[in-house]
């Protein structure tokens, strides 16, 4: 038989895209492919499931739609939507706030569910997804699908869950021109130019993905804000996005530029105590809420890195925040005021400045203000101690700000399971309200026992890359962040498992390897970049690659030498009483562990101490030798990670396999580059030999210092 061209093309495509063919990763963890041997398939392969919902809200409709999509994919055959509850057969009910849950849950169980909470109840072949409210039903639908995707048994299903944190936000550092500050996955997914008329289907998939992990707010503009976003045409664009997000329970937020009343309103001042300025913000808030009734509020970066703020008028951060809070309060909006402030003029250790500025303001903020604090006192370094503000402002709700985009952890290419880092921070005991006051307890408010505002924000790693995050494993960081925002006391490894089971559903071997990569990679990255408490030694501006030699920058605290203070005697930043005394900002129980180099955990040694190169560590090694071993351990680990991934060849689709392999090859090279450049640099001070059994740096220090990256993402145009 002669094949027509159309036929032969079809056969060719089938051959190359068979089960192990192409997969671009666009579907994230919401794949819904048929899973061989799942309990669902075994018990219900031939049953026609019928889905009904009680209630008509957009969230309930979205929940039902997702169930229809997910179930038909996972079962491999049709699913029916029915108007009323059928009496028998495989039934899935989606129950929202208008349905009584009396027959399904005890009174105590019902009372235990927080807003946004849900219950999954199985009664034979009938399953109920019951929300405390309609948003809860939506979360329940995604949780049920997650359950099925992971092949979990369905017998006697009785599961209750709810968010411990009220506001779970992504912060997009996206500019209105489509670029993304510290973005490594392409351009911004928000097409401001074509909004509000063109609604990219990606907006809906973005909202679905976020809802599936419980994210309920999206700050769509950069913290380095532009006033123009408050111009009416831009507000209409934002309103169009808000409409897409609404069925998925996501509120939109905007970043507010403090000088907007001058730049947009034509006022002579932005002084928070000026009557015309107050009126301008009140009118602006009313205009926004007329367009976006469920608008979330403002995120503000003020008097930080050149951004305008209340300090210009001799006012405090509280006065600035309260100005905006008063404008939003009648509409139910909140202000997330960032504590990432440090001043060039202050001779004080940068790690201490936010605390000095904010602690005196505790209790002076309006009820609808949260102070948003980065996890550590400097700036999203591979490892930092927790920020001293956590636990130090008991009368002010504090929001956690994590970075999901990997500005300082290998950017677009390195596989680094950030969940481990988030967990380390959240599990840290501050002793603030007595022993056992973990950062997680401060963030979810349980440390204070009141019903305060709570929030966790993650700086998004999403862009126009087909797989959203560029590096496939960046999806796991997004996923884990969302799950930990829902439950900050959760364990990263549980979420790694969930993610890998849903991302690689048909291969336990791939799942195991992926989980292991996520579990070991953060420690590896810290070792090959900044072991033993080193920090802020990366390249300038773009923050790409090693740059411990950086010393000429517009501000001292943008250099590397400010932070490592290496000289012929030793290395490290003395933050004890003999130095900057940053430790004094923590509770004495917390500080006690770090005060002496003998009790200080090695992971934070050079963060708190300046020590001689030949200082003896508990391991028996000198500080210099330990530094060498740590850098080598980090780079060696990446070699193992690459080898383990390569062992999966043929076990998953070629496209995702290759994309991870290529990124890991880059990571392996760059880990060695970090190791060699840093050791060559520090050796120029220590004058000590690299231990004989370790490889020596491949090139001279001059070689590493001479490398330039004119087009690395994030560089300010100079070339
Ligand atoms: C730093 C980034 C800078 C951000 C700043 C911030 O390098 O681009 O604007 O944080 O958080 O990490 O405001």
C-alpha cells in the first residue's frame, strides 16, 4: 500500500511522540493523564462518574469544571455533570457554603474548619467535597484530584484541611514593559499592552495552578513601582485580570509608588500628613474598588534602594503605611509594607537596620497593615539566619517574604529545592514568646493567640517560558511555596513527594530521584556558593556567578568585601559584642547559641564571627581546610545529582529529561566555577595550601576576576 503524505506524517509523529515522547511541561502538576494501576482506575474503570454541585458561585463552577477535566483524564473516559444529586453510582458532590454539612461532619469538625477549609468524605461510591465556603470547595476539589493523581486509596476517605495563613500571595516583580526584575523564565506573562481586551488563556491556567496549591492573592507589579499603574486605563487592565482570577479565589494587588500623588496627581507633595495627599489616596482607592470590588490592596517598598517614601517628609514608616491603610480600610483592603530598608548614610551593619527602624514602630500601624519581612536580615542569600524582626514586633502582624525566583541561588539553571530552605527558616525557634516560638508560629499568628492578619508572600519565578519556570524543577519551588504558605508547619519533603508524584505520575523511579534531588540540592548549593555562613559574595548587579573580590560599588554594602572581611588574619563578619552586635537584636536564648565560635553551628560561623584561618573547628580541621572541603563537597554533590538524573534516561519523556539534563550540566560546571573562584580568592589571603587530596582551582584568580557577563539577566545596560 502506498501511504499518502498525511498518513506517513501521522505515523512518524506517533513514533516520535509515543509515551516517552515530547512533553513541554506546560501542564505543571495538573497533568491528569491516565495512571496505570491507580485505585481509581481499578475500582471505577467502567463506572460513569457523575458530578453535581450545590450552588452557582464562580468558585463552585470552577471546582466542578476542574473535576470534570481531571476525572475524565485520570479515568480515561467521560464524566457527566448532573444538575441534582443522583441516588447511586459513582458520585462526586461539590458542596459550598449554602449546603448544610450536618450529615457529613460532626459539629466539632465543622467548627474546626477555618475559612477556605474543606472536607473530603467518601461514603461507598459517593464522594463529597465540602467547603467551609465556596473557595474551600474549590480547594477541596483540587485536593481530591491531588489525592487521585497520587494514587491514594479511596476507601473510608475522611479528610479535613484548611489554611493556617490567611493571605497566601505571589509577588511578581514584573514591569509594565514586560521585563521581569530578577526573572529567569522569559518575560512577564502579563501583556499590559493588550489588556484588557486580549485575555491570554495562560491567565486562567496561572489561576488554576495557584488555586490548586491554595494561593489566594497575586501582586502583579514590581515592588520598584511605577505610578502609571494607577492611571485609569491601567486600572481597567488590572480589572480584566482580576476577573479571570476571581473564580479561582485569587485577589489582585498592586504595588503603590509612594510619590504617585505627585507624579500622577500633580500635587506638590506626597507627605502622608498632607490633607490633599490623603484625599488623593482615598479617591484613588474608591476608583480602584469601583472597578475591582475584591481588590486585595497595596504592597509598598518605600525609602529603600532609591524608592520614594515617608522619610523624605520626616515621617515614619508607620505614618506612610497608615496613610494608605486609611484609604483602603473602608473597602476592606490591606497594606503590605515592606521592611526591606537600609540606608547608605548609616554606618550601622546592614543586617541591623530594618530592626532599628521598625521595632520602635511596633503597635503604631493600623489594623489593616502588615509589615512584610524577608526571611533573613540581608537579602535572600543561599543561607541566612532568620530575620531579627520575627518575634520582635508582637503588636504588628508580620508577613513572611520568601524569594521563589533564584536570584542568588543559581538563577535560571541550577536545581535547588528551595523548600528545604523555607522549612529551615519556618522551623527556627526564636524563643520570642518562650521556647518553641518557631517562625512558623509567628507567621500563622498562633504564637499570639489572637485573630490577626497573617500572610506569606513569595517572589514569583514565573515567566513566558513554555514550562512557566524555565528550569523544570522551578515548578517544585512554586508548588512547595504554595503548600507551605497554606501550612507553614509542614515538611518540605512531603511536598516534594506530592510534586514529583504528580509531575512524573507513571514512574516511581523518576519520582524517587526527583525527590532526592530536591532534598539534597539546597545544602549542595550553599556549600558550593557560600559555605560556613559566608554571604553576599556574588557578581555585581546581575548577581550571577561568584564575585568575592567585588569592592568598588556605589555603596559599601553592595560590595562583597563588606560582608566577608577577609584579610591575612582571617575571614568573617563579627556580629557579636566585639563587632556589630547584631546578635543583640535576638532573644538571649536564641543569641546564646551563636555568641561563641565554639557553640555556633558551622552553618552560621562566618555570619557571626571573624576567625583566623587556622582556627580549629569541631571537625578537627582548620577553618581554611573546612572551607576547602565544603566547597568541594558542594560541587561533588552536583556531580552526583547529574549522574542520578542521567540514570533516568528512557524512563520519562525525552523533552523534560533533556531539559533537566542540560541544566544540570550547566550547574555542575558553575558549581566548580564557584568553588574554584572562591577558593583562589580566599587563598590569596590565607596563603594556605588546598588539602592535597582535593583538586586545585583550574585557573588563576585573575582569570576568574576578568570574566564578564554583559548580557546576564538583570544587568543594567552598559554595553
Ligand atoms: C534585591 C533585588 C532587587 C529588589 C530588592 C527588593 O536585587 O532587584 O528590588 O531585592 O526586594 O534582592 O526590593
